């Protein structure tokens, strides 16, 4: 699996869903003016941008382990302190932030409890650690039509729904294990209109993330078969897809 891709490629793959989700997430968190926040696993900066809009660049920091994403996030959000680092080893001091947030990242952390614990370390007592994760286990993620197609043409693929935090209540449990208190959660949904089948399908052909790896592993005949099946299911466009994420937060 890789996210060593250009920011624009990731935006076409996931940004079309992660950007509206980030805005809904920050609305749910009720971020107050004056809050100092860090976006952990920032990617190209979808959540970073929403935080900048609400708080100003001088009150926002970000971190991601992937160099191309760090570069793009810096270019898109000048004035934000963007560092290259994994969630499990954040290069910020203790008690630096009022909010540490991770959008669609927990299930990709090498050690989710360690990552959340580190997020708590850089957050002041009484501040919040928050995260979103697609409902992979409940099959309500944006990639679900592709995973359904893969079940038909490549039934032995790995099950992404087993990822950390990918089922209802899992992120809450991880936060409790990380020592967070007053943990609460909700569901957030986003609906995206895809103008054509090609606009929706093409981003899955570039090896981004687990689903991109799975599609890339197909032979030509399997890929043609799956594309035909998905086109029959979704149509030529336009069509809407709705995805659901779990959001959770816990107090330090």
C-alpha cells in the first residue's frame, strides 16, 4: 500500500470525500476561535484547510509521514507549521495544542493506541483528541462499490474492514486505551455527485491506498470485467454516492 503520490492524485481519489467530511467534522467539534490545533496525518491538507479557515494559519500545525503530502500541504496553507512525522512520534512539545485531530488516519497508523497517546501528549489537559474513520466494516465507505466488485473478480483479497477503528465503537475503544476520558462519538455522512463514470473510476486505477493496490493487482481481463460490472451498477453518470464515517473525541 502506498500514499507516495502527488497531492492532486490523492485529491481525485479521496479528497472529493475527505474535504466535505473535514468541514462536517470541525462543525461537530465546535472549534472555538482562539483554539490552537494540529492536524495529524494531514495528507495534502483537507482538514488543515478547514482549521485554517476557522482559526487562521498561525494557530494551526500539521504533520504527515509522507514527504509529497507535507510539501503540498505547505504550499496550499502558507503559515501553517507542517512537519514530516508519523502520528506515533510527533515533533511538538507537551501540552502545545487545544485540539489534536486526525481525519481518516487512525486505521493507517502503525500503532493506533501509540498514535492517539502521542496526540494526547501534545494536547493540553482538558483539550480534545479527535478522529474520523470511514465505516469500512459496515461497508459505507466511499470505496465500497469497488470493494464489492473485487469480491466478485478477486474474492481472496484482504478485508479492509478489519483495520483498526473501522467498525462502530472501535475508535472509542482505542481512545480509552490511550487514556482519554469523556469519549463520545457520532456518525457523519457526505454525499458526492459524480458527473461521469470515468471521473469516479479513474482515480482507482493509480494504486492509491489499499483499494488502489487491490485494483492494480488484477490482470487486464479481471479489470475489464470489474469495470463493466460497476458501470452497469452505477450508470454512465451523473450519480450520487453517500459515505459514512465514525467521528470520536476524547478529553485529555
